[in-house]
C-alpha cells in the first residue's frame, strides 16, 4: 500500500483519504528482476534479428548452389566462357549474357557519373537555398520509381527517340567507330544503357552528396584562405578528400545496374549474341532469367538458369560490399579529422 499525506481541515483535524493501490504494471516495473528480464529479452531479440540476416543469405546461397549442381557438373568453368546458348540441343554458355551485363552497366556508369557529380556539387555549394529542396526531392524521387515504369517509358518514349532522332545522328558522327551502325530498331544495347543510367543516377548523386557533405568545413576554409577560387576549393578541398567515397557510390550504382531486370528486359532486345554494335540487341544475366525461367522444361536448362542467378548474386554481393567499405572509410576518416 502507498502512504498518502492527509490534507488538514481549517480546524486542523485530518481528513480521511482512502489508500491508493498501485497498478499491476507499476508493481511489475518495481520488481527487482523486471528490468534485467526486459533488457535480456530485448538483447536476445536483437541478436536473433541480426543473425537472421546471415541465415537468409546462407539459405539463398545454399539453394542456388544445390539447384545448379547439374549445370556445374555438366559444363564446369566452361559455362562462363562459352557463347552458345541452345536449349534444344542442351548446350549452354553464359558468355553472351556476361558480355551484355558488363557492357550495359559500364556504359550506364559512364553516362550517369558526370551528371550525378555535377548535380551533387551544384546542390552542395552552388544551388540557391530555395531550389535545394525541390531538386533534392526530385532526385530522390527517381530512385523510388518502379523498374517496370522505367521500362514502359523506355518502350514508348526512349526507343522511338533512339530509332528516329538520336540513332541517325550517332551513326553519322560516330558510325566510323563501329559502335553505332545500322540496322537500328530502337530496342538494343544502347537503349538499355540509357535506361540504366537514369536508374542509377539518383543512387550515385545522393551518396556522393552525403560523402562530400561529410568533408570538414575547415578544409574548405583553408583552401579559400589560400586564395583559391570556388572551383579550386571544390576540386582540391572537397572532391579530392571525398574521392574514395565517390568511387564507392559509383560502385554501388554499378551494383544496381548489374542486377537490374525488368526495365532492361523490355528495351534490350533479348538476343544472345556478342556484338560490337550498340544498336544490336543483346542479353544480360538478369534478363535471361526473367525471360526464360518460366519456359525452362528440362532439368539441365533450369539448372543452367539457376547457375546464372548464382553468379549474378555473388557478383552483386561482392560489388556492393566493396562500395560500402569505401564509403564507410571516407565518412569515418572525415568524421575523425573533424574532431
């Protein structure tokens, strides 16, 4: 029972007040062992949640490895160096898909990085304050658009532009390189690269901006105090100190480009061939799985597609891990120098 102070009347005699009984919740919290029990239960729950991430990754890898054993035993390492993909005869090689994945992703990075860095620098040091929020919002909005929407936009807008407007210009001025040669039907490797560049642009831009913002202010002020211009300050005081983090953001964008599926499948043409011409249709590791998995009838055919998924999973994990380490290293070093 909780003791309560009794109020006094005007004559000085106390007024009787009924004792207050504590609630069950308060009695539980006042128990000596309740705090330790709650802390222990919460800590155990957090450990289980953290370990479940490792369990999920291990489960995915184990399933992919077990279901691709038939292809691994049949083709070995030659699976990744053979360009033949013939489900009828049971001859499978992933080299055209590796070529299409690497080429489209690298072209996308080459197109997206200059625009992303320019946007980040503009928002960080040049953009007027009343424009910072709208531009930042629109940049992040691009990352939230579903992949299939990008694919539809590519089919109805980008493909006709590449086929009728951009294609003839590129062929006229760059046709001598062999990269832009007729026939050009609009659905090709170049269209897939443009779609990927648009999709990875917000990833590279937002992470680069965060990394550059983490550069200590005194480094900027030191460069300006030496008589440098704003561009020299950005180049020497900001970009040079944030270069590893920027590289990490680029690798993160590359990781997304490597695994992108639906939008690429809708505009790349889906033809297993290795060609120099960017106007020719192509194939990627992700798009071949999306296109042919439901049609795979034989066990070897299905196992070959799962092995492609295993290779794509491992490459994506490695690329993203390297990128995260680079970004973390830059942010940690800049935070330490700021203190």
